[in-house]
């Protein structure tokens, strides 16, 4: 169920609760007056009181449920603004870290491994210098869309690490599977062009990745992936480097 559908369901539930509460209070009051026996026609009073209560309760419940719905939507918007990068809509660094720590907790319960990937657009400064920063922003948005389409929906996480650098968390993969995802994404980006004001803009990306295990320190994994990314950048770009023990030994 989507967040929008959940909000509607919660608002309807709130409407029923408010309306039912008001009617129950009215009915209780009517019964109390009826039992006192001070009315000439208690039955007509009971019916009239319930009708008046319904006329009051239903609009009141409607207004209250609409307020509840708008409040939930506003809260979700605030949560989204706090957790996402404003340009690309991807997770920001803080919330990506939270996602990675949640993944490690899941691994401790259920086992398995994950991979953390850093990829950086090659010579992105040239795009900004030649076409302008708006073209660079348009390219970053397109890269975010492509990268997201290559991942497994809610199972993998994608964030903007900063500038033209992105970060990916692949859940339940081994080293070889992570490399295949990197290569698929690298090749997709290599053959992507965006049309900006009649100009064709393309870019390649360099990748570095490290495995994320339940007992790992997140900052150390990021540092290892960053070192692997640096190797890819310094040895020709448009490449993939696995951090691994050998790279750690030579760093």
C-alpha cells in the first residue's frame, strides 16, 4: 500500500472514530434524560437528539479527518525534504548512512553480505565549464534516473554522496554480483546522452566498491570504496576497482 493510500485509510478511520464518539455521547445523554422521565414525549426527544447529533458529528468528523490527512501529508513532505538530495531526489548522505546501518543490523539477524559502491562522473567539471551549471544539473538528474532504474527497487539504496559522486548499497550480493551491477551501470552511463539546448552531452563514470559485512565499520568501508574509486580514476577512468585485501595492503 502506498503512503498516499495509507494516509487516506488513516483519515477515514479517524472520521469514523470522531463521528462514532459524538453519536455515542449523544445517545448516552438521550438515554439518561429518557430515564429521568421528565419529558412529555421521550421517544421523539431521543430521535430528534440523535438526528441533531448526526448533523453536528458528521461535519465535525469530516473537518477533523481532512485536517489529519493534510497534517500527515505535510509531515511526509518534511521527512522527504530531510532525507533526500534536493536536486536528484536521491537519499542524502545522512539518510544513506542510516540505510546502510539498518542493512548491517539485518545481516546480524539473518546473515548475508552487501556491497557499497561509490561512483564518480569522469571530468564532470568540463561539462559545467562548457555548457554551464544548469546543463550539469540536468545531467546529474539523468544519471540519478538511470542508476535508479538499474537497481532492485526497495532492496537496493541509491544516494548522492556529494557533487558528482553517487553511492549505492546492494543488499544480499557477493563480490562477483556487485561487480556485474557496477559494469552494467558503467556501460549504461557510457552510452547515455542527454539533449540540452540542442547539444548532446555524454559522460562516463568510474567505480570503486567494497563489501559490507555485519561486523564492519561503515566509515572504513566507505574509505576503502573511495580508495578503489581513486584507483579507477587514476588508471584511465571509466573502470571498476574492487577494494579488497590486496588494495588495502598497498594503500
